[in-house]
């Protein structure tokens, strides 16, 4: 079905499995764009500039923020992250769906500008799993793991205002849940009504 350009916002604590979920779902829906954020965090092994993130210095980020480049931005775990306004506007102008994977502070800012976007929160099945996932990820220093765990408790408190909550216990099932949300969103009345109105008009 033709899309009107939906905005999907995916949040959840580090270790909830957002990135794996996002990667898998974007394989099912290759037409859904992914918003590549800017960050001041250094690249992890294997991360590619322009694909995973746009890696910039704190000075550059601050200058960009001042120039209004970001539709939302936040400091997370001591680094800055931001979503490019232009990237988002281009997608929506072209009526293409876009997925943002951003933290809860950023999601609140997006909610203020796009109240009808679809907000999805990914939860770990329990705290032990969250800790284990963070420890075994091996990409973070021990200090960072601690700060990410502390931050997780705060982020989880934000889950109730999201439209959908996905408990990521078994990845396959979480992928199915997110795919179902994307499909259902495309059938929301505001997406379909313009076509319905066309039907009512005589040729
Ligand atoms: P990581 O460093 O693990 O890639 O990301 C840390 C956190 O920053 C995650 O919760 C991720 O969703 C969030 N994040 C990534 N990009 C953005 C962004 O553009 N804006 C905001 N607000 N958060 C982001």
C-alpha cells in the first residue's frame, strides 16, 4: 500500500536489544528509511561513518545544535546525540516512512513536534537479562556499563507514555511484534482516508 510517510520512534534502555530489532525489521521493510544520528561518541569496532552514525566532535556538534540542525538532541551517557531536521523533513516530504532509534529525552522532543508519530518502547524481559546483555556486549568499558545500567532505570520510567511496548525476550517474536506495529500503522485512518475520499469523487 502507498505510504503517507510515517514516523516510527524506537526507544528503550541500552541492552534492551533495539539495534538488533531495528536491523531485522528494516530487512523486512527495506522501504522504511533509518535516520542516521550525529553523535560525539567514538565509533565502536565495526561501526561505519554514515551508516551507523555521523561521528562528530563535541565542538562540531555544539555548532550544529546552535545552527538548528537538529530536530531533537540529547546528552546520553556523557555523549551528545542528535537527529538531523533535514533528513527527517526529506523523508516525510517524499512520503517515505522513517524509523528513529533515539533515547527517551529525544523521543519527548519528537512527540512535541510530531504528536501523531508512532512511539515504541523496547523492554528487556528482566533486569538480570539487561545486565547480562550489557556485560557481554563487550563494547563498553566497565564504567560505561555501570552508567548505562543506572540510566536504564530512569529510562524505564518513561515507558508508559509510549504507544507500544515490546518485551524483547525472544528476538524473533519481538521482530514480529514490531513488524505488526508497522503494518497496522499503515492502516490508520489518517493514512487511508485520503484514498477513501478519492473513491467518493466522481471521475
Ligand atoms: P549507543 O551509544 O549505544 O549507540 O546509543 C546510546 C543511546 O543513544 C541509545 O539509547 C540510542 O537510542 C540513543 N540515540 C542514538 N541516536 C540518538 C539521537 O539522535 N538522539 C537521541 N536523543 N538519542 C539517540
